[in-house]
C-alpha cells in the first residue's frame, strides 16, 4: 500500500499507472485504480489503519470497509477517526478487528466527530440507490440492490419469513435456495405460494425520546445495521405503517429493563425483551440478528434446573446453539451484564460485551463510551 501511494503522487497519472501495473498484479485496471485510491487515502487520511495493515491486524477488505465509512469526511476529521479507532482497538478483543465490527466502530466515531454532517451523508447515500446485475461463471449471476437500510432489512425479513414458511410446509430446498427463489418470484410477479403476516417484516429502530422530539440528533440505531441520522430515524418513526413500542432503559447502563407491555403472554414478552436487549447472537464474533436466533437457556432447563426468564435466556444462532455443548467448547455468558467468553477446543478464548441500546449517561467529566 505504501509503495502504491508513493507512485500515485498525481491523480492525473493514475490511468497510465493502472494499465502498467494491471498485468503485473494480475488484476483488472479497475481493481488497480481502486487499490491506488485506497493506498493514497490510507497514507494521507488513515495512517494508523495503514500501520495496522503492516502489522497484519487488518486486511484489505476490512480497511476498505473503514474507508467507505469515512469517505465523506474531510481529511482532518478522517485522521481524528483514525486516531480514536486505533486507541479503541488497542484494548479491544480480537473479534473487534473483524471487517464488519471495524466498520461499525468507525461509523460511531464518524457520528461522534462530525455529528452535524450525518444527515447529509445519509441523504447523499440514499440518492445513490441502484440495482446492479453482475454475470458470473456457471450460468449464475448476482442481482444487487442498494437500498435504504430500513427498507433492505424489511425486504430481507419478509423474504426470509416466506422462505421459512415454505420450509415448514415440506419444501426440500435449502433456506438459501428458497430465499433466492422467493425473491425471484416476487420480482417476476409470480406467486411464491405463501402468505406472511406483515409483522414478519419487522425492523427495530432504537431511538431516544429526545431524538424523537427533535431535541437531540444522536443515539439512533437501526437494529442489525448501526447508527443512523436522527432525521432519517424520525422519517421511519412517522411512517404511517410504523408501530411504536416503549422500551424502558436504565439510564446508568443503557440496558433495557422492560418493554412497557400490556400483553398477557409472558413467554412472548420474554422472547421479545431478550431480542431487543441482546440484538445479536451472543457469541462474540457472530452478528446474526437475535430475531433469527434460537433463545437458549444459559443454565440448562433439565440438567441444571435453569428458569425460563430473561435473566437466564440469550439468543444464539442455530450453529452456535449446537456448538455450545460440543466437546472442547466452553461457553460462558452473563445475560444480566451482557458479557460473553468462548474458549475453543484449541484453547483460544474470545470475549465480548453487549452494546447498550442507548448510550449510558456519563458518571464523570469524560465523554460516554462509543
């Protein structure tokens, strides 16, 4: 990366340079130009991320995710995000270095460094929504749609629910195959053969009351995605099809305590509270949304007489639910405090901590954690 940046002192010379390097690097000129641009941006705007790449802590895909998040920022603001991200990751668990986690950390720092520009960045990104067709080998192609995050999440939730309904009705196709086929049927106007309640396409938006009342422009998050501008969150909130649900949080920790429910079925209430509270599979490196996970007893129901309660329940995706009791795996999770530790059969231990739904109120002069 440093070498490419040193060659690309003048952007006007990039085209000739890309054509010259493409045969040597055995990639397309478009990819060479992308690498040059990444190298220049890293060396000028994100030097600490570049240093982490030299040390083998971040690979190119993760660096590109960070660059995509910080691309709308000025050079000065980008370097501030770079410094804060480096400081945060210095003491963070190994799973924080995964590309998606890096992008989420960077996104929160962008909001912290330049909160006033968040709404405009989102508007520009939404103006670029598009559909792309990329033909691949073996008579397979990829159809990609770039959509507002809440729309994409609702689309996926609906397709997934329809696929799962078909699977329960006896379909032998895999869930991946069913999701692909249902998507194609819907786009082509065909009947996928199942009706799904609108609630199946539910998307959670976490929003502080002061942001909802336009008294603040921070703290809004789309479940499964991350921070979104308060202006966009208010648009989602005021949509005529949106359903509001009160979530009571502890101001000191930001963790949800109650759903303000009026339902009589406690089992359903516990399931919903746990999914709102934990948001994702509790295995530190897994980002499977909680609504697509199994709800697992931390203390086993039969062997350890564990209660069915929010304090003893956590979401685990099907894969990690099965792995929990596999030989050699040691899993520890504290649902109350949201801490997890996984020890692999080879002895490596990974830790994670649940992010609060809302940022807790600071207890001292320092800024609240990001």
